[in-house]
C-alpha cells in the first residue's frame, strides 16, 4: 500500500507541479461544520500579525530568497553586495544559524505588545523556504535548538510563542513552507538548484525514492506541528506544491479529528478544497469578495523580516488599509519581523501603538463586522455592518495630510434615528434627501480616520 500511495503521489505531483494556475477557480467552502464555525470566528477577528523570524534576521535581509537561483535584482542583490558567487553565498547563508542567538526573546512581551496594537490572531513562521526550523523538529538538525540558542530554556521558541499568545486569547497559526531549499531530497546536492524554485530540482518520476523521502519528511513535520504544540487554529502552508501532492491531507484530517478540531487549512494559491481562505499577498483586491480571504502585507515596504533600514508604513496607512480590507470582506495579516536579539523594535511599536489606540475607540466598526452591499462611496468612505445587519458603520479614511471636510455625503445606507461618532459617542447632525445622506462634522474634530454608527432605515 505504501508503494501504491507513493506512485499515486508521484503521478499527481508530476502532472500538477508543472502546471500554472489557469484563471480564477471558484472558492470551495469547507464541508466540515467545525471548520466553517472556526472560519466564522476567524472572520470576526479581522486583524492578525504574521511573524517572519529566522536566520536571515542575523543580517537584516530578506527571507530565504537570496539563495534562489533566479536572476532578479532583489534576489541577486545580497550576493552581489557581498561579492560572492552563488555556491559560496549559499553556504554562507546556510551557516547563518551559527550566529542566530536571540537572547532577549520574551514571548509574553510579544503577546502583550500585539494585543495593545489591536491584533486578534497570530501566525508564526515555523520554517521558511530556506529550510531552517524555528522549532525542535525531530526530522532535521537544521533548527534553532541546534545552534547557539540551543541551551536557552526557551530554545524551542514555537512552544513559548504559542503558549503566550493563547494565554492572551489569540487565535494561533503556524506558517510552514512546503518547499525546502536546504533538504537534500528537495534540492538534491547531485544537481544544481533550478527555477521555478517551488518544486524539486529533479524529475520525481526518475527519482521516486528522493520524492518519497521528501513526502515522508513533510508529513512528519506537519504531524509534529499539529500534534506536539497544543491546539492550533490555522495551518498556513506556503509555496509550491499542494497539500495532496505532499500527502498532507490525511495529516490535516487526523488533526481535525483529534487535537485541532475546526483546524483552518490555508493551502496557499492552490484554489482547492484545502484552501479554506485565500491570501492575496501585498495587495488589496479591487472589489468586495464573497468568500473568506486575507490580505497578507508586510509593515515594511517590501521585506517581511526586520531590517534596520526598513521603510515602514505609517500608522494611518495601516489603519486605512485595515478599513478597506474589512469593508471588502477580508482580514488583514500584517507582517512584523522580530530582531535578531528576539525583540520587537521600538520603531515598529511607535507605529503600532497608535493603531491599537485607534482600534480601542473605533474597533466596533471593524471587529465582529460583516460586509454591506453598498460598501464604498467616493475615494475614502467605507461601510461595514454588524453581523445581524441592523447596525451600519461608515468609516472615513483620511490621508496623512488631508484636511477634514465640513460635510460628508453618500448615497444609500440610509440612517434611521441617531447617528454617533464612535470615538466620542456624541451625536452627529445629518439630513436625508431621497437616498442621499449628508453628515455635518463637528468643529475642532480630531484630524484622523473616523467612524460613525447608525441604524439602517
């Protein structure tokens, strides 16, 4: 049976890995009632933090991609900067684990900081494409517990991060890269790395033993992550092959039936039954979408990990992105990179504290909301609704240097009775002519993105 399983997996992979996605495939809603229920709760949360943390942080550089063989400026930049040929650079990069020693790591502080920033769920990168494991896996020696941090009582950082965030009432998820550029049965040392880098560098039909070994490795690691670290809410699986090509389907099913009921699986960009929600990266969809989705976006201009010269988005930009995403029916997973020492930089917190402060007074218009059919008016007015559809929220996103208008107008979403400014609870004056609503804003109002609350007619 094992051999039959392997042959089927090989045939599936040989057909599917090489095919590009053709057009937009319909979203497939999960059939498991517990998954549907957890997805609904996840959609209540709206705002998640996505941590990229690994050996790349030692040099303050992009994650993994500089060891890709691709000829793209942001990929080759690190190699050229150091004057190294590809093979020299790849060895240097993989050896960064010898310098990764996050002695200031404090997961309880991380959770407190993120809660104060308004986040409600957390996804942690357990292994990125470079194959370095940020947990104590039994399937590889290339891991944080086998380097200079190995003797620290918190060396198995995943355990302590998950425990801390669960204790702070976060939904928790594990990011896992399905490709592994360090593993000899993914990128065989007998052959050069090839593009696309999201698949093995060998013909899996010619080398079924290598491919079978990599499938076994992936299944073992996924079982560890979903079985050994307490309840997991989200399995966020990135890059390349699908869940079925790696034989992970029964691992997910087993976890759902035992330790992780309702486990949300995100088989990224595969558009299959395992992609419980979709994840547009670095962009916000142009229109409202009627299925579960999450924009994943780094706080930095282009890099997910911590960089000393990062070009961070402003607090206002983060707030306005979140408002647009929620009005269009999605969640926002914001990428934050801890430092090589294991801290969240003060520069990051200077941005995120005002976001949390804004959400503490305006969060009713964001958390636990759903979409309205009429969700956008003009350039900067967005609408959300309470889950029962009785209360509507109008949110005006103000640009960095934009002045507050005296009046704002929209068509549709006609109020009934009192309208209030969420930040103060004070009533707002408005008039309705037909289905056109005009609201008069108070004088000396704070110049910031603001939300209004009203019942619908």
